[in-house]
């Protein structure tokens, strides 16, 4: 399980890789909260690369769970690009690519999750530093999710704060009954270059719908 940086141009990598100069996530937290994060976590979220360049993380999915309703909801979400995990396989590789998007000032996230049979699932989304909370995740087809970022213990947490439909410059909130409920993503440093990513979707009426956990490890590159 490794991480690497890929340059989108022909210049030497050291000419365009910028490290520890990205304050976009930090400005969404208080100094006190930011200071409670492990050094390795804030290094990852202070890492910025040149427009079009990417950082790649490779890990392994070790936990997946769906309720019956959650599984069907994940399949139905394929109609808007499949932003949720759809398979139950564990012990399979997951690759996460974070690419700088100079046009929007945000990041494009691509998640590739292998399957034991068939082609991997590919999930695309864009993190944009905009919207009512200052951070949103755009999944395509005009659908986006406002996010609130927080530090719980020493874990960096992203929680949904409403879903909306983007029509030009207009953001129309979606009714709660039309959404999967509360989505939480965590990033927890485990020391020695390892960290755990988790995703949980909990519906206010139907309870826990989806849970996914993956273990990643960084390598100097």
C-alpha cells in the first residue's frame, strides 16, 4: 500500500510539486482543532500539487456492509454516476487519485475499487471549496453535497450538511426524503505512514445503510 505523486507535464517533478502550502482545508477549522491532528494527517491535507498533477494512494478494503435498503440505494445511485460503493468484496485493492483542478480551484477525486470478479468500480467526484459550508462534493449530474469538516479526537471527519442540485449558479436543496441520509467520512492516522478511511451512510428512518473501511499506507516517493 503506497502513495505516489504523478506530474502532468514534462518538467521535473520537483519543479512543480508543492508541499505544505495548501491552507484550503486548514481554513475550515479552528487553530485549536487543526493543532489536534497528528502531524501526518495535516501533512496529507496540506499537500498541494500543480494544476493537472495527481497524488495517488493505494490501499486494501477490509470492511464492507450493507443493509438491504442500503444495497438497493447504492445500486439506484448508479443513475447519477454511482457515487457509493456497490460491492461487498473485502481484501481487494482500492486506489484513490487526487488531481488538482486549476479551473475550479478544487480537487478531482477518483476511487478505483477492485472486485474479485469483473471490472473494478470507478467513482468520480470533485471537492470544491465553495457552497454554504465552504466545502462541497460534486458527484455529477448536477448533484452535490455540502460538507462540514471537524476534528474528533485526532480523527479528521467530513459530515454531510445537505444535498443540492446545481443549476448554473443556483444551488437548490434536495428534500431530505430524496437523499440517503447522513454521510460521514473519516481519515484516522494509524502511525508509521498508515491511515484508515471509513465511509458510513445512516438514514434517519432506516438506520445504517452502508459502511466501508479501507487501510492505506504511505511510502516515500
